[in-house]
C-alpha cells in the first residue's frame, strides 16, 4: 500500500480542468455535452441564473471509482456536506447530505423530474438515487444550494434541491462496458447497449452488478440494477420512457459512540454470521444481568460479558437493509406552434423493503435469546406532472402542476432464529413467517402542487418572478396499531413566492440575487415525523402543529471567461417552526418518538469557487464555504425539561468546508488528486459532543489505449482516503440527543483502491 500511495502522490492529477459553461439562457440548464469523455466541461456554474446553482456532468463521475454515487461527486461544491461509511457513497444507512445546514429530509430530489422523496433511509415517499439509476447513466447532477427551481416536484425542499438527469441514448449508441476489482473483494460489472440514430428513434439498456465485502467485520453489500430508456420523435413532438429495476442487499456496520471508538476502536463492528455463538452468549448474559429486560434462558452463561464487550449494545447479531424497486415513467414534449410548448410525464414506483436487526431485547420462541427485528416497507405511488410554456418575447411564462397518490405500508415484525446453534436465517434475504407483529400501519399521502413563473428579459437584466403552492393530505390507518399513531394531518400553503434577478455587466461578469419562501409538508411514517409519536402525544399536538418554513435570501457575483471562472455568493436563511423528533430509546429498541415545534434557526454564510484552466492540460479547482447556522430558541419539552439551545450550532453543520483539486489530461494519461477539509461537527443540540475536523485525500490515475474502437480502452486506478485517515464519517445515524455521548456515529472507510477497465465499441 505504501507503494500505491507514493505512486498516487507523485503522479495523480485530474481529467481536463473543471470548466464553467458558456452562458446558458437564464434559469435554464446548459445542455449536457454530446460526449462527456471528450474534453467535456465537468462543472458548470450557472451563468445567467438568478440563484446559486451548479452542475456536475457525467465526465466528473467517470473520474471516480466505477459505481460511485453522484452525491459523492457533488461534495466538492460550495456548502455541500456529504458523508458515507463506504468508499462509494452508496451505503444507505450511512449516507447523509446537508446543504447550508439543512439536513437530507429538508432537501428536494428528482430524476428527470420524477420525485425521489427525501432520500432518507427507509424513504416513505421515494427512493435513493443509487437505486433509481446507475451512475454511468446519469448525464447531469444539478445542485441548487437555495431552495431550488420553482418547478421542482418536491414538498420538502426547505434547503437545497438536487436534480438528476439521465443520459440521452444519442450519447451512448454502441456497446459500453467496464469491469472493476479492488479492496474488500469488490467486483463490479457494467454493460450497456445503445441502439438507434442520434436524431431519431433511440434507446439504451444497461445492467450493473456489484458485490463487495464490508471493509470491516463480517458481511457483504451487493446490488443488481437494470435501466432502460427510449426516446422517440413523433413529428415535432418527442416521447420518452424510462424503466429501472434495483435489488439491493447491504449488511450493516455497527453504530458507534465516541466512548466505543476510544474503547473498541474504529474497526469494531457487529457480530457477523461467523460469530453467531458469541452473539447468543452475549444475549444470554444480557438477559441474566437484566440489561435486555427479557426472560433469562441460560442462567449458566453468567453475568460477565466476554472482553472487550462491556454493554449489551456494543454489538448486535447482524443487521441489513434490503430494497427492491421498480420505477417507470413516460413523458411527452410537444410544441403547439412557435410560441407554446406542452410537457407532460406520468410515473409509477413500487418498493418492497426490510431493515433487519438481530435484537437481544426480544427472545425467539425457539429458545434463542435473540430475534430478528424488522422495519418493513411497501410503497405504491403514482403521479403525473406537466407544464405549459409560453414564449412571449421578453416574457417566458410557465404554468405547471404535479399530482401524486402514495400508498405506503410500514410494519414492525419479529422473526425467530432456528436454534441456539444455527440461526436458520440469512440477513441478506427477505424475512418470512414472523412470530409477532408489533405494529402495521397503512398510510396514504395525496399531493397537489402548482406553480406560475415569468422570466423577463430587459436588455442585460433578467428578472424571474413566480410562486408555487401545494396541499398535502396525510392519513394513517391501522392494520395492527401497537404503540403507534393513527389520524389525519394536512399541510397547505398556496402562495410560496420566488423572486430573482440577474444582471450582466459584460466581459463575463454578472450579478445575481434572489428570495424564496418555502413550506415543508408533513411525512407519513411510523418512525419519523408526527405519526412516529404515541397516540396521546399525537392527539396533544396535532391541532397546534405547524409545518416547517424557510425564507432564503441570496446574492453574488459570477465571472466566466472560460480560462478563469469564479463565483462568490452570500446567503441568509430564516428557518421557522422547526419540528424536532426526539428518540426515546436506543435505535434497536425502536420506541415511539417525542415530537414538537421548537422555534427557529438562522443560517448566514458565504460560498466561493474558483476554476482555472492551466497550460499543457493541467487544471485547478477550489471551493470554500463558511456557514454559521444556529438555533434561535431554547427548548422546553412536553415533560417540562428546559434545554438552553439558543445560540448553539445546528447539529451536523460544519462551519468550514474547503475543497481543492489538481488535474491533468492528455491523449493518453489522465488523473486527479483532490483534498476535502471539513471542520468539527456537533451531534448534540447543546453542543457538548463533537467529532473533530478531518482532511481526506482521494486520487485517480488512468491511461487511454487507442485500439480503433468507438472510444479508447481505458485503464483507471482510484484510491479513496489515500493516506488512510481514521475518522468519523456519518453522524446522526440513530438521531441526535440534547447532550451526552450517543451510539449514532459511523466510522469512515480506510484507504480503498480499485482498478477499472473500460471499453466502448
């Protein structure tokens, strides 16, 4: 490994320098390049936009290890904080993204306009981007650090918006494939076939399989995914269709606390399948000590945990996340004369999922002092959205609407292990035949949203005026009620204004400023939001519960010459009616939450980015963000406990983010080395617990062999965490508490190295 590190340090530079796009029409995305591998621009910094927005192209994703999440690609952009416990950024229990202090469930996510919900683990209204499309098929990832475009299909984007666009089949006609092997016995295979003509009927279909061992402990993480897309011109109109299938199974890493890291180390993990006997022994001891609250089944096991274990929660027997998804959509874009364009798309998503945990807090009826505890998910949602766009010369008017009906069922069940010597169950398989259902709730969420927008051009000035509004109705109906909540909630805000202006001074210099007001709807779930409370708690708050709201003010300067390109922006955010969900037990117990509105948050910050194209194929990119996000109110909970949170920094909101890249690209060699600095992060509301700052170095190095095929054959080596830094990646995996250490941290992956061979013909 020392030789690998030395090689990267001395030779790694990146593919052609990131470059800002030539000016696109105001508040329209610059189109993706025809060939993302041939001198394509990698980063686009929204020239002409009235808000802070950037794009990452497919060319940037190709420089990362094959299969890497697009969320990891955007972490270099201003104010984006992305964390994951795996090197690819795909492990869903651990993936977290915050922007300007807003956490993941306060951001909006779409794929080709299709809403992905809030992309949190156990997503109740969508799915994670890594299950919706494979990374090779993503053409553009667009990040709005403010509340995003007014036409986004989202009712939770208080903070930023991430819009993913699939690649046009015209860009991938032919056969593409790649094979990856690397650390943790990683094996990944991707293949794609593109058929048709560039301006006629065209389509692609792809398959991707990945399997790897966990980088610590005992277990695997694997994915099978298939994507297909068709684009069919019909006269002046265009029909497009997309279909995706994903089957993902991930064995989990153990959640840690600072105390556990100090006592057990970063490499401590759950008991894996090969440690079943030890897990049974620990569970027996926990019962004998009274730690689990269960009936002791083996008093002879004693009451002393085997070293180095000191508590029942130090390790559990295995855990996993299982998800199967179908996602399909059909869209139509049709002009009506020269001045009017109609756009319409309908979509359907089905999900089946289980999150499993081997819990020592429940005995199996087979005499095993543990049981499999699951949270189970079924989503059936269908929707449609569309717009009418009018070209009135200086005015570009758009009127659009979105409707979705989401049927979501969530259940908590327990399954028996076979015997004390044989578990009889594999946590990578869906569980069947439960012996107990604790609760089972069916939810229906109906969403209606509309928007009106007018983009006005007055010489060098561009003004964007508009508003959106929605009503979201939530209903919870019990199949097995247990300790969860039933009832109805509704969030309604028919006027959420968006105002922006852009002025071009000439010679590549422009200024922009904007204001956005957004309301977040309630979610329907037994594990988060209002319905995760007890019935008594829900009944007490439902009449006075307010939806969260934010007002965002931002402005800045852009400078684009094609050689030196830069952006400098500032923002102020007023976030009101903050809804606080407070866990009342360790995560594996899964007790009902406490919940209430707790006041406001203020965020103030600056964002800067600089991109320079240097001679001889070299380039440099850097970004810096300063974010001061603080609670504006103290909290008194329902029990009368007082917490002095006013003036404290918001959890998981680092004040300083600094990123830099040096790149190189020639006809043969290409490479990149990047640095990522993040300041300390708090994981308690009173700021008495924190994880320290860290700097991570990633690198890529490759060579292209021209063998006369459609594209050169590429051999690429990627190293993540090049200097093998030990650090905490994810915080808040089991929520945040007011004070004290908490088992809610996940260790970041050590250095991992991957080799990929890419072909295209």
